[in-house]
């Protein structure tokens, strides 16, 4: 299987008594933008560091294009660490050339690539400045350039969007989508779930070192019980009680949220609502990724507590 | 999808790291300033030595017409007691005013025929000049007695001059010279400063990478040992060039100005030994500094964590600089200079001062050479285990234990 897929296969990692990762398994397909979400300390950074080889897993393996990733193949990865990592007192251009050469590029190729990426990310005019003299947003662009200059075949980015202004977010999003479109696997972690929902093909939610949900955003959102929102100004309390398989979960003035059991008839709900008078809104309520995330994370915590 | 060629030999990686260190260091203001300042100091020192030496004499003494005959014996006497005196024949009144304006150190106004040399000085008579004049007065008195007894003072003086002492030492004399002591002290200061500065630079460099997290990026493509070795080699190389330039310019200036009376080969030998010991000391200490630096994540903590290693450098230097100049064959210094931890500071000082038995020089170099592989292994292990652990200071024990 040489399709350039990045597979994280049953990775476990302990720090002393603390279990950081427990059989974490997911894959990022070539040409796919994969969003990796989870609370602080859930294991995102640990997973990424293991992929990069800067941390060793206790068990499990990481494969790329079907083969176990090695020290040599890791040079194909473009990496953006969580807390930015660049020499503060080194010039942007020299630093990027240095990092590109560290990934095996010749000086000539490195220079050409640095020129291209700094131009594309809008920091070309800062090439001769020390990194520390740049704004945080620009430092982040340089950091992204550092992940891209060696023309990686895999992209692993830890919180690439944190602290970026909306324009920079657009630039970064475009680059990530372009790289995915080039056919390489791109995985990034983020707490900005709306962004993840908008950009990613698939997402994975990690909690306490375990993947608790993986799938396409739409697929995840349509999972769980079906819910309806009905806005009927004349409907009084209890208008929907008695409809088979339907539970009212929320009633706020004219707005009612109902949960339907499997096989329950949404048309019966519409009929009951119309019976009370005009209905100004009748729609299926699909959870946003944020709601889904909250649900998954809190639910599991309760399970743990039990 | 393009798959770029990503081959990077281990030593190519080390070379890239070392090259970066060299570029960064050579361009740093601190480096340029310290190098130039040291060079200016050394050349200035040589010039001062030249000036002092060239003044020819330590004192200028005026003689009057009556005391003119004493000029030659005074010069000779001064020479015997290790100082040099110039004489000048003047009028007594002119001489007195020259003494008061300082262009004469003393004016001999009476020839001591009455048993007393009378000397006019501004305030007080300088110690060695006083000795010279006292001896001279004694000779004048002696000559007078010889003449009174019917002898020839010149004959007596010449046979006195031929009398020698046959010295039979119970122990081998310690063969050193004042100049070699000075050379030893300079060597000590140079090696101490460069070990201190360059060693610290390795530690701060390691912490800089750790605190800026750039180490995470680097270690995703190269191995920890490559980063550590590259850093040590890069900084060490710049330090070496600095040492060679400083030592070379120092010796060249001294030879060109002709202020050294010891043979040129001894001076060059000192520089060669300095370079050898700088290399040995630097590799030894910087490995320790790199490993210790990796334990902490903030620049503020570098001082604390490297203090134990630094102590050895400082203790060696302090013992050397405080004991050796007065007692070059001090037993404690001799023993410590063979122990690898102190050798890099003490041995080059002793070697510059001269009189080090060959076996001691060989054993001390051999011991350090034997220790270095152990240190490489130990430092690489500590470094690799600690460098990715940011936050609190990593315990040395943990860094050693973890595989």
C-alpha cells in the first residue's frame, strides 16, 4: 500500500504513572486535511511528537505509505511544534535555509525554496531581520515556512492557527488546503473547532489519550439521536407530549427542541405543531462540531467517574 | 507528489550545526570586542615591556665634577645587584634643580673621601638605588683602606671579582625565569577565560535551543548527539582560532619588539601547549556544560546548573594564579595539574613556567584523552534524555537512568 497514507497504529505512551496515550489509532489519508481535536493534555502533542520521532512510543508504530516510519523517512515530514521553535536571534532567511538544509536540501534548492515560501506567506520582506523582531503573527508565518521549505511529503502541525489574525488564518488555511490538494496527508491540531469544521475532511477527537471519535465531519454531525427545532408562536407548553417516540428536550418561548427516537415520525411532529397555529421554522438540528465535541468529552468523563 | 532527496549524512548534519555556531559566534559583537580587546592588551603589554626595558636604566644619577670618578664604579655596582643606572655629569646647582624636577633620581655631591657618600634626592632614595650606593660607599671606603695599606685597589677588585661560589644543590634546582612566570600567568589567564567563556557559551546555546523550542524542530531531523557534537565543535573551533590568533599575535609582538630574553622556541612552545590544553580542556568541559545545560529550560538557571563543573575550572585557576608565581614547584599544584579535572588550567601554566618533567606532561594529557570518550558517552546520554524535557529542571539522576 503505497498511497502515502500516514497511519498511527496503537500507540501507547506513559510518563511514569500517567498514561498519556492508550492504543491511539487513526490514519490520515494522502490528500486529506485531518483535524485533531481534544482538550489540553488529552495527548495531541504527545501523538505528534511520537510521529516526529522526537519522543519514543512505549508500543505501537507509525507508518507512512505502508512502511514503518524511520529516522530517514521522517525527514519527509514538515513539522510545526506547538510552542514555536526558531532561533530568536537568527535572521529569517538564514534560519529557513539552515532548516531546509537540515532536511537534506542542497544550499541552492534551499535558497530557492525559502524565497518561494516567504513570498507565498508574505514574509519575504523580513528575510534579513532577526526572528525576535517580528510580530507574533509573522513569526508564525515563518514557522509555517520552516515546516514547508523542504517540500515535505507529510505535514504535521501542532496548533498552527493559535494566535493568528483573520487574514493570517486565511493564508494558513489556503496553504494547508493546497498542500492537501497536492496529495499529501496533512494533520493539524486546533481548539478552533469552527475552523476545523470548515476546513477538514475528517476529524479525530482524542480524550485522555484515547481516540473517542473519528470520521468525516458530516458523518459525525449526523450521528446520534435525530433532533428537530420547531418555532410555533401559538404553541403552548406540552403541545408535543404524546407524539410517539418524541421527547421535548428544550422549550424556550415559541422555540421547542425535540429529540426523536429511531423510527419516530417527524411529520407527526410537524402536524402537531401546525395544529397549534402557524409554524415559522421547522428544521433538523444537527450538532456543530463544538457541541459534538462537548458531548463526547463530557460523556466520557461521566463514564470515567462512574 | 514529489519525494525530494532527503539524504543527510550524520557528519554532514554535525557540520551544518557547527557551521551555524561559527557564523553566529563570529558575527556576535561580544566575540569581536573581546578578541580585539585581548589583542590590544597583549600588544600594549609587549609595548610597555619594550618601553620599560628600552629606557635602559632603572635610574639616572647625576655626578658633579668632583664625583665624576664614581660614575663607572656606580654603574658596575648597580649591574652586580641587578639594577641599571645611567649617570650624567652636571653642575651641582643644575643637578639639584634637576633632582627637584625629577629628571634626575639622585645627585652624588661628595665622593666619600671622608668615608661618606652624600646624595641629594627629592624625597627619598629608591630601594635598589640605595643598595647600589651603599655598596659603592663600602667599596670607596675599602679602596681607601687598601691604598692606605699600600695595596692596589684595582688588583684587589679583580681578584675579588674572580672569586666564585661553588654551589652544590641537594635537590635539582627549579629552572625557571621571571619572564616564564609572566608567560605562565598570561597562559593561565587566557586558558581560564576561554574555557569559562566558551564553555558557558555551549551551555547557554543548549538552553537557548531548549527554551526557544527550536530543539524540537531540529531533533525531528537530526540525532541529539549530532546537535550536541556540532555545537561543541563549532564553538570550540572559533575559540581555537581565537586562541591561536591571540597567542600568535602575542608571541609575534614580543619577538618583533624583542622583549623576550627567553628563546623564541620556548615562547612558541608555550603557545603550542596552550592550544593543546585549550582543546583538551574545552572538549572536556564543554561536554559537561552541554549535558548540564540540557537539564534546565531557562537561561536564568544556566548559572546554577553549570556551577559544579565551573568550580573545577575556577579552583584550578585560582590555585595556579595564587600559588605558582611564588612557588612554581608547589606539590599541591603539581599533583592537581595531573588530575584531568584541574589539568586544563594548571598544566599550561606550569608548562609555560618551565621545569615540568616530561612524564607529568605526558600523563596529564593521557588521562584527559582517556576521560574524553567516557564524557562523550555520558554527556550524549544525559543530553538526549534531558533536552526534550522542558519545564522544571531535570534531575541528573533521571537523565542518566532513562534509556
